[in-house]
């Protein structure tokens, strides 16, 4: 698997998965922090909805970036007005935190850049 997305909004999760499918990129959508943690070690990219229902998304970022474990690139997104949440995600180690509208608009490019074929096993 090249990418994993923690998204509880089924409609938005379907949009992310559909975009990945159109690009020919394997992506799994999960709905729990544990499922994200289980899959993140084998992923090049982890996408995290900071507003995922019933989850501590900032803690999920910390878990993805735990020292000594393989660490995917983490892209998180939230409403542009949630400045404290965006800052908390950055402080937790997210590589890129975007407003949801920008994430949505740039999704194909983000997937290609961070989980595309050129990325391959270049993960560190």
C-alpha cells in the first residue's frame, strides 16, 4: 500500500479514494486511529482529517511519526478557521497541513507527489 487516509466523512473519503483510483495509486481509507497506526508503517503517505469524528487526530499524527518506526509523509487538513488545530497538527509532526478547500483542490497533485510511482521505496 502506498497511501492511507484517516477520514470519517464517508463522502469525502470516497472522493479521496476515487481520486487515488483514477491516478492508479493504491489508497486505503480507514476510520479509526488504530487502523491508521496499523497501516501507516507500510505507507508512503498518511492523510489525516483533523476533524475526524470521535478521534484525536493530533494524537494520530504523533503515532504516525513515532521515533524508531517507519514514518510516512503526513498530510493533514482542517477548516481554515481552525488555526489552533492546524498549529497543533504541525507541532505533532505533520509534514503538511492545509485548509480543507486547498487540500481538496490540490488532491491529485498531492497524491502524485507524495504517493506516486516516483516515490516508490525512497521513503526514509
